[in-house]
C-alpha cells in the first residue's frame, strides 16, 4: 500500500503525525479547473474528521490556483481541517518538506496521498522516509496501524486547533518590534505543574511517545509503569500544562522524579517542541533546582544523547548540570538503559520566572510520603 520507505515487519510502524492531501481526483472527484463544482469522494469527509479526532494533522499539497481551490474547500466545509496548505504549481516534495519543517516533524512522521503515480514517485524519491498512498487507499486509511494511535487523549482531539493558535502567535510575533522577552510578556502565559492523576496518565504516556527533540532520555514509560509509580510515595509524576491569551497549549511536558534523602533523581524530563521558544524546559529545571535547594538535596538527572535532543542537553547545561562527580549519586541504581549518562547539580535558590505565571506544588514540603 505505501510507496515510501518500508517499515520493518518486526516493529510497529511509526505513527503518522501529518497526512498531506492532493485534491484533484484524490480528495474530490474530478479536476477543479475543468469541472468547477467538484465534490469530495463519499468516504473523504469521514476519513478527514476521524483522523482529526485522533490528533493527526492534515495539510494540502495540490497543483492548483490557490484562491480557487481554497474557496472550494471552504464551500465544502473542509478548509478548517487543513493546516499550512501548499496550493501552487511547484513540486509536491517541496510542499511536503516545507510542511514538515514548519511543524517540526521528522519525515518519517509524514504521509502523502495522491492519485498520480508520478507525483507519488517524485515525493518518494526526494523524501524517502515519507509514506505515500494512492487515492484508492484513502477509504481504508483509518484502519491502518500508523493512523490508529493506541490512546486518544483530550489534547489529541484539540491538536489541530492548538497548532492553528500557534500559527497565529507566530504571526503576531513576527510583527512585534522589541525583545523576545517583552513579546512573551504580552502573551499572558500560564504554566501549571501538577501531580498526575490516573485520568491524566494517557496524556503523560503520549508525551513520552511523541516527544523526541526535548526528551532527556528517549525512554517510553507505558501506562502500566506510570500507574505503578503513582502509588509509589518516593516518586513524583508531574504533568506540565500551558495556556496563553490565544488558548491552551495542552499538556506540554512530564517530569519523573524519585526522591532520596540526599539527592532527587530526575529520571525523565520531556517537553513539547511547540513550547521551546517560551523557555518551558528552562522554567521547569529552574523550578526543580529551587525546590531541591529548599529541601537541602542535590539533583541528579539521567540524559542520553540522540540525534534529535541536542536542545535538551543545552537546557540542562545552561541550568548548571554537569557530569556527575558527587558521591550523592552512589545512592542511585545503575541506569537501566544503554547510553544513559548521569548529570549532577548542586542547586541554589532561583528567582520566579519573569515571562510567565507559574503554579506548582511545593516538593520541598513532601520529603515524607505524601497522599494522593
């Protein structure tokens, strides 16, 4: 079915994060420039709304007149489902590449559907990790494993609207004249760090699955493991959410922390790449450092270098974490994952953030087992 790079049969296929649609004879029956009042194929609307509800973004790469095609999508009530549409006469591989770059998605998380073999071949040649599908495949896309996330969370169902709000933020930022810090203050950003409940576990698991650029270890914590940690008094499972005047960002991060008498072990920090520019990772690390300083303990953090998480390493180093040389780390178990390093910080009190309002628990007051 797919014409892009094959997926190993021994591993589940990488989830598709964005499907890019052709229009003529793929989304709708006929050619817009010749047939005028084109109508979508019978199954298209159901496929689009189902994928949207699963949190899979959708876009357009079509060789057409932009205004004409977009007006037709609006008339059909479908335009709202598409982000970053590329409707022009250029190569479709360039359109798919540009969409992936703007979304900050790896090519392996992108998919493309087109009725024309030559168009699919051009995309597959230029972008071999993008999975390509025929127009005949469309009716069955929702049944494929790569389009069927195991869990659909509240954040999944509003992912498109969160990205669309993000594009409006970006547009306003581009027009703002002044330092970035001043612009961030205009957004009225609110960050909340809270202890996860069972109801939020699916959001936490999804973050460990979807986040790679700002994931300190790349380790996936399944639901069963997270549930066990919720009942372990030595562990903190924390969910980070954000919102601003444009709307909610949803769940944007997870902290997995194990408390020891002299050191707190930061097993995992993962934040969404969508909030990197708002300093989310640095804010969380500074908050943890302040809490540890109040509790009179050191911080040790697990970190595994990957091809994609260089920004997370920079955040750790900027916060003052260095290669572990302190004896406090002797209390910690040997890392269970290959390639995991251990970083160390002797914390100091930190000032409150200046570009956002932070609401968070007092971990320093939870030295003894706390009830949930």
